[in-house]
């Protein structure tokens, strides 16, 4: 059944009214959004870069991110270097076997105090027995030549022999005396007696304490077992005087001259310090560690320090004329160090500097800064980025490119 025309017209009018209302609301929403949008699109002015300086406008948001501090005069620097305690080689003897043989007796052990000439061990050595026999034969020949020389002297005085025969007898006696002295000194050096007993004695030439023993009864020893990497049979030293080997940097050498007094600290004795005095420094740099060995003498009368202990050497380095700034403010370009200086409110510029010491928290500046100058210590990378972008744009700008010649 068809609807009347009046009803159809009413329904279409009602439908258009709802649609018009929707379009009106949508238009007002778009207009309101357009009015609010410019508040979110506020443009921040770019910093001005000229004459290698970066200038921000007053109230620029990046200024709140930059933090500065004043360069101040540096105090004496406390330096700590790794060190190792070793035996004083001027008061230490390392003993090896001069002849082959077998150990028969142990006379001294580790920790025992011995005097100069004390026997540490005895070795049965056929090779040493040959040396003893040579000394005995040399003595017998010497005695024969002495008797012959006296006899020739009597015959010369009686006019029985010629003078040349007497001179030959005197020469033979002198040669025999020299040979006997040589052979006898060699055997006495290793504790020989008058008899040929093949008993070799290991003796200490200095007074001290036995700190190392590397032989046992019945052990075979040979004179060719010496050199780097082969431990000696005995080590005798005076532990009341030690050496400290310090690994120093090149910049520390001027402060570690002979006679400089250092403080040594060891981890096992946390509440104690020991004095050391610099003796000498190496003339070459270690190619592996890039450090220089410095030797210091340590008084160890208390016997608290032990050989091969690890220690820390402390000393003060005068830093007069140097300025101190935080290490976070320093940048590296190639081989040069530089910082950003605030030359005026909102104006910054890079400055090349020369460092005299680099620490984990602070650095000492020898050249490039003045006392009181404000150095950027936080977010300096923002300035670096702005400056680098400006330099790249200047290189790409066609106005700055050289014109081609006609």
C-alpha cells in the first residue's frame, strides 16, 4: 500500500534535519581544532653560529640542559702507582752447583739464618774430585820444583853448573807455584779440604736468611742447569732491606727522581704504611705495558713485608700553574683535546687545551684556560652537534663555493 505524499515528505525532512545537525557539529569541531593547532606548532629559534661561536637566544630551552663550572687552580696531585716487592739484589745471593753430583746432606733450610761461609749442603761430585786431584798434583810438582831450585842454587854457588841452568830451575819453580795456587784456589772456593774426597760444599758468601731451597737429598745436580727460568738451589738474602719495583707512567718521571720519598701500602696490612726511597729508573719503556720501571729501597727492619708482595706506591706531584676541570667536559678531536667555554650569557665557543694529567673524575689543564673561565660540563655534545651541522651546511652552501674561472 502506498504512503500518502504528505508522510513521505515529512520523513525526508526529518532525515535531512539529523544530517544537517551532524554536519554542523563536525564543522564546529574542525574549526575548534584549527584554532588550537598553532599553539602546538610554535617554532623554536635556531642558535646563531658565527666566528666559531654558538649563540642562543634568551630563554632558549637548550640553555637549561647545559651546565657549566669554573676552572679552578689545581692542588698537589696524589698519585698511586702499582708496585711489587722483591729481594734487594745487592744483598742477595743465588747459589747454583759448579760441578755435577748428587746431594748427600742438607745443612740449611728456609727461614734459617746463616753467616758468610756457612755450608748449606754437601754434594758427592766425581768432577769436583778431578779438580781436587789436579790441585794435589800441582802442589806435589810445586814442592819438587822448589827443591830443584834450591839444589841448583847451591851448584851455581859452587861453580858446578852454568847460570842458565839455575835460571831455568827458578822459572820452573815459579810456574809450578802459579799452577798450584790456581788449582788450590779453585777447590777452596767450593769448600775443599786437603784430601781428595770428592765432597763439594754449597756455601753462602753473605750473611742473611735462607728464603728459598730447591734441592733434596739424593737429587742429581748439573752446572748447565742455570739461567733464566731455572730456579737456583738456594737463595740467601737480607730481608730487612727490600726493593720496590714501580710501574710509572712517562708523566710521573719528573716527580720520581732519585731520593724521592714514597709511601707504600699493602692490602694485607691496611692500617700501616712504609717508606721507600727512589734509587733509579729504567732508561727504556716497556713495549708491552708502556710503563717505566722505577726502583725504590724499602726499610723492612720489622720483617712485616715479604718478597713478591703487591703494593701501591703513593706520592704527591706538584701541580702549580695547572687548572682543574671535570673530565666530562673534555672532548677529543684527532690527537687534540678541547672544551666549550661560555664567553657570555648564552654564547659558547670551543677551545683547544693541553692536559698534564687525566684522572677518572678530574683533569689538569696546563695550557688553554684561565682561572675562572666557565667550562661546559654537561650536555656539551649538544654544542658539538650544532657546530658540526653548521660547518657541514657551510661546506654544502653554493654561495660559499669557489666560483669557476671564465
